[in-house]
C-alpha cells in the first residue's frame, strides 16, 4: 500500500491506472482535461530521480481530483472511486 498523500509521480500513475482503466491513453485524456500537453503529463509521471521530472502544480492536481470525483458520481466503478477518495483528497505537504 502506498502511504504517500497528494501528488507524487507514483500516485498520479496509480490514479490513472485505477480510475481510467478502460482508456488506452489516459495521459492524453488528462492532458485534455487540464489543458496541458501530453508531454507535460508524462513529465509529471516521471520518477523524482529523473532530470525530465517536473512537479505537478497543486492547482492542476485539484482540478484533476474534482474532475474524477464528478466522474465517480456518474460512471466510475466503486474500486476506482475508493482509490480517488483515499489517495487524492489530500493536499501536498
């Protein structure tokens, strides 16, 4: 179990995998929701030890969270929505 809260590259990748499993390219979807490039989303997902890594701004994390919570009420399965509630509803420290 991941004990990290808020945005981390591993939390973002896990969130995409668990909440958007039906999508073959969830990073493209996230890029369109957040009005950024797919390359930007890729850089948010890169490990902290990589020189390609860029931190995801909290405002973007919050927009993505709000979007997925809205999605939760419509078509997200309960396992994915549980993940969102447990792993996303925490601001970074």
